[in-house]
């Protein structure tokens, strides 16, 4: 069983993209508490601040 992300929308979308062949999209969205419309909005969109977020998160974790 994969570990579920508890963080940002971007992390949840990445998780869904990794496992969408194994599980139904609607079920993953429900478990991750993300609206399917939000998933479709973010699925192919690059977040320009995401890499900065990862660096800051690494520093403070």
C-alpha cells in the first residue's frame, strides 16, 4: 500500500498521476480530499514555486 501524501495539492496530484493506473481517480480524490476539478487543473501544469517549496521544506524538516 503506498503512503498517502498529506501535504500540498501538487504532491497529491503527483501521487494521483503515479497511481491512476492502479486505482480509480474518483476514489483517490476522495481519499486525498482533493476535488477532481482541482486534479484536472493541476495535472499538467508546472508550478514555478514548487522547487523553492521543496528546498524550504527540506531545510525545516
